[in-house]
């Protein structure tokens, strides 16, 4: 299988910029790839798509050389295996801190690193044509990313063990603010304290930090703070913003 650029290698060189994809259409993947994003996160948690449609998004990304991670709402072994066998660049787990991070690592990794189910009769292994089991294990274990979202008030529970299991520690600021009792106040004292604690734990393990940015300014601020994996907005927010802007320009025409 022709793999897109390794995000792990790219993050070692510079920050990477992605966006959430909620509309499971190849045209959306094409446009985001052509627009210069480094990756997309197919949002299987907050969208109206099936796991089959998420797999189609992954395949469309591969065709464009655009890495596609998939955000999942829970640790479902079957769904995760199907998404990775379609060629997903990684799995991003909602509420993926604490013990859940260790379980995520097991499900995205082949032995000896994890417990992922084994088959070469699938797209990510080139259907077993010209690739050995050992080669597929090495390629997958070295490239597939485990991204855990820190977005609950118990973010500090088991944080060191969580960092040891993750490739990216991702702060979900809106959910975290709600769980900390300061809904939408992303610069509150509890939010700053949480971010600093998560950043410190990640730094101690050499784990790149990730975050959701709701604006270009927030994305630039994240880069300035040393974050390496930034997910800015979504296809829906870009569509809505562009539509409103275009409609506003046309209002004088329509009277």
C-alpha cells in the first residue's frame, strides 16, 4: 500500500495542522488535501457517519496522500481494527486519558506492543501480496498513532502511565472547560492549571502535545506554546463560514 507521509516523522520536524472532517465524502477529502492540510481527523464521534463511511474517508485520504486519523467515542476492538485495516494513520480516542490510554495502545498495536488482531488479507497489508507478517507488524507499529484526548476533570489520574502509552496528548478544551465547571471559559484559572499539568507530564515523557483550535489565532497561539498537533475547526465550520460570507456579499443583489 502506498502510505501517506508519516505524521510521527513530520511532527519531529515541525507542527502539523489538521482539521476535523464530519462530512464523509471524497470531495471533502480532496478539497482539504488540496488546501494544504497535513492531516485530517475523521470525526466518528460527533458526526452522522457509519464505520463503513469512515473507512471510505480513510481510503480517499490515502488516494490523495493525506493522512486520516479517526476519532472514536469508545474502545471498540472491531471498529478500531476495521479502521486501521482500511489504512487509518491513527486512532484518536475521546476521553482517552488515564487507563483508557493504555487500552488504546493495546488495540492499535500488534504484538509485542499490543493485542491487535492479525490478518494480512486487508488493504493496509496490501492483502498479503509481497509483504510478510513481520514487515507489516513493523510498518504498522512504527507509523500508527495513538492519540488520547484529555478532556475531563480527572485528567491527572494516571497521567504518567497514560503519557507512556500515547503518541500525542490532545487537549479537548471545550469538553475540559465544561467538566472543570467553567464551560466555554478556555482561559480560566482551572483551564490554565490543567493545561500546564498536562503539558508538564507530556514533556517529561517527550510526548508531543495536541489541541483543538477554534480559530486561526488559537492555532497560532498553540504553535507558539510548543504544540505539535493542531486540529483547527472542521469542514462544517469552514462550509458555514464561507456560506455566510458569500450570502452576505449577495444580500445587496437580492435586495
